[in-house]
């Protein structure tokens, strides 16, 4: 068996290694979420941690790893005799694949025993295997919602509850949760992020020497894994011994009242939600002290613990990625300490405040401020409103006072239409404006009518109803095409029993398939009119607020989103379909208005985009949202383009306003066989 890449052989990544070691010392911290671009050794470091974990004592023969000193009273394999044989083994690192099924995670009915012996028995899943060990989820941000719900429940309660297929089981499920993710592929649900005690951002080395060393070690490992692991065996053993010693010391570490007060003041100043942050910072500070060999928590421990535990806990809006407030955290820490941000802590300089995994003093031995997401949308204020100006952009020029409010939908005072005045942004220097969005609201649910074809499958989500592998069982049926995808156990056994045999056996004709209905995630493609007419009467600000609200709604429902705008001479795909919704917020903030209205080009671009996405992923159903007043002052008649979007579920959001209404958006909706929704009706008032 090929040995894993040694933990101590990893170059750099001091914050990540320290966070993993601290959670190994004190699993009560709550685990680690690792955020970083692809190819930054996230999975390598996590898998290397398994060899450092201390051994655990288990009851012999117990499938749920019960502790002989305190066995679980509700263990399905119990009750355990106090004199039962004991065994010792290393804590397990169990990997949860993104594509795992629900019954594989929580366990299910043991079909072999049910069918062969006629008894109802439980077969444990991955949560049981991870008990008293590590549960590792790679690409945790891509984990389906139904599995996220299971993890949240187990992480909160420390127990797994199984109620399925006639089985009712409870068992202990306390594990160290470690997840890795690439922020470019979208953010995980805030509830899941909050369950991770620590969040660490990693990036590739930016200097030639460490990059060369990474490649050198990786090639040596691939050439001879055994010899390479032997080189670092002693260092790994030293770290394992230090973890065991820190665990033994953990219960004796004191948390002085002044440091507990410091933690509370920091969390108050940082305006975190709830009290979980205070608890996690306290536990991390205690673990830091134990790791460093001290019997009391110091100010340095609190500062370092706050750097690891707080940046992801101040989420002003669901679309804000974790880590966007690292500068704010440094400011709070500096103000609380009464020092300049560049000052060193006033503790003993000979101590190792960071307690880095190498045990050495130096710049890499403790946590450092590492940007988590360089593309974080800085355009969202405390209420989620787009400000339109990031740190590197100047605020957009505003129209003269009173000008924008006086522009009519139809014409200017000189008799020219607004579209004629702004010919497509056609000329250099043509007037353009950036409208500001207000605070997002809860929008009306836009969904696709009908259920997706079960044979094609669907993406788990929360928008449109669909037949899926996960969801509520509504009935059973004979397998389609002879292929069984989800066994309906009660109806299968019932069908076999109805044959009237004294000792029945299940035959092929008895098999019944479970039909499940849940909700799916869709591709929501926005086509937004950004022409000059939309700037009239500040309508674009209202439109941006609506689209921002729909973007947030799509994030919460796990959709992919895309954004197409049209103005001037054509249409532009400003956001290719992606799961990274925060990028959509950033692009929306930068959206300028002006020029003619090439509505037909916007529809054409939407048809091309959907055709390409259909080739990439035929299972994901698209929902087209066209935001327009229906006016077209450039290009062909949009009604002639409508057949290109035949069969696509479409919603036309009618932005027309004013006392005189032409009803052009309603005509467009009829041509697209779409529903037409006035902009004012988009907000859900329920």
C-alpha cells in the first residue's frame, strides 16, 4: 500500500498546518475549512494528518467505535458488557465523496439480512465510520444540499439519526470535520461554513525557491513513496507525540478572566452573530496554549486564535464570501490591544506564541494574515446594497443634479428620444451612467413548471420540482427499462409476499423502484436591458436591486447563474454561467447604461449561451429571465428571434413605467410562450 504524503514534508502553509494540528489537539474546536485555488496541496495536507492522530481505544467488535470507558448507551451494537474485550487502533480519516448517496452517509437497512433471514438490521454508513476520527470532504462547496443537511445535524447534535426504510436508529457521530474547496467554484452554505471552527485560506508560493522545493519533494515522493516517507518519519513521529502531549495537557490549561473578557470584547467589536465565535476562539486559544506547553492562555494566544476563528463569521450578506473582513479583524485586534497594528505582542519574546508545526520561532511559526479571496465583491454595503465603486475604482460620474430624474421614458426636452441621444454608447464619450442598487429583498419564487425527466436526472437544489434520486418518496413502480436505480424495500417485500408462498424469495418481477420528488437547481440566465431608456427615471437602480435580489435567491437555491446585457450595437455576456454568485454581484455593480436597445441581439446571445450549456450539461434545466420594457430601437424585430428560444422556460420582467404604456414586454412574453411579471410584483410580500 502506498504511504500518504508525509504531513511534515509539506512546504509552507504554516496557517493550515497549525489549524489542523490545533483541531487534532482539541476536536471540540469544530474542524477546519480550507479555501484555496486548485493545486495548492489542500487535500495532500489533510490526508497527511491521519498518520499523526493518536490511537483510540474501542470496544472489540463494535461497528460504531464505542469508547470502552464510556460506551454509547444507544449504540445499535450495544449494550456493551464492561468486561468486553478492547482493541486499540488509529483514528480513522473517512472521506465523504461529493457524489455519495444519503444511505451511504447515514446507513440503511441491511438488505442481505432482511431478504435472507427476514430480520430488520441496520448497516452503518460513513458517519458511523468517522466517529472519533476525521470526516474529510473534498470540494465541500459542491456537496448537495441533502448531504449538507445531514452533516449539519450530526455536527450540531454529535449523533446521527436514521429514520428510513423501516429502520429507526440513533448512534454517536462525533468527528473532526475537515473540508477543502476552491472559491472559484462557488461558496458553501453559510450554515455549513459556520460549523467549521477555523477557516484558512491557502495560496501557492510566490517565490521561486519554495516553488522549486515543492516540485522537488513531489517528484521524489512519486519516484519512491516508501523511501520518501521514511525521510520524514521521525519528524511526523515528533508531531504525533506533541499532539498526544498537548491533549493530555489540555484539561489543565487555565483561561484567565481577563483573557475571556478580551475574547468577548473582540467578538463584540467584530459584530459576529451569536456566541459560537466566542466559544470557538476560547477553545482555540486553550489549544494554542496546550500546544505551546503553557498552562495558561496568554494575549498572544487570543490574538492568534481570533485570526483563525473570526474572519469567516461576519457575513453581512449571503453573497459575501468568508474572509472579506480580514483588514477589519486586524483593526479590531489592534484597537482592543491598544497597540499599533504593526506592533508585536508584549508577551515573552522567547515563547512560541504561534506554536507552529515546526516548533521554531520565526515568521512562519504562527498564523499570518492571508487574503482568502482576492475577488471578493467589495461593492456590497452592510445591507447588501451595491455601491458601484470598489477599492481600486473611482466612483462613477453622476449626471447633473436633477437631470436623471427629469429624463422621461419617451423623450427629452429637445424632442429627441433618449435612445437617439445615446446612440449605442456608439460614439466615444457618449453619456453613460452607473445606477446604484438598493438593499436586496426576498423575491417571488421563479420556477420551471413540470418535473424534470427522471431518467435524465437532475441537480439537487431548491428551485423547481423534479424527479430525482433524493427527495420525498411518492410511490413505487416497476423499474423502467429493467434498470433499478432506487429500491423501494417495503413494496418489494410486499410484492414477493403477495405470491402466497410459504417461504417466499424475492424474484426479479417483485422488484419495485422508489419514485422520489424533490427540488432541483437550475441554470438561471439573466438577460438585462442596459440601454439608455433604462436609465430614465432611475429605473436602472430599481432593476439592479431586483436582479441583485434574484442573484441572492439563486445562491440560496444552489443554482448556476449567468448574466447577459444588451445596449448599443449588440449584447455582451458579462458573466458566463457559473456557480460563483459573488462574481455576478461584482459584475452587476459595474454595469453601465446607455445607448440604443438591441433586444433581438440579447435574445440571440441567450440562445447561443443556452445551446452551449446544454452540450456541457444536459441534465440542468435552464430558466431564462428577461428584464426589459420590451422596447427595441436597434436591430431586427425581437419577435422574429423568439423561435430560437422555443421550449425554454422564460419569465419576462416588465420594466415599463409611466402613465403611457405600450405593452411591448407582454407581446414579447406571448411570443416566447413566457409568463410576464411586472417589476413591482417581483418582490415577495408574504
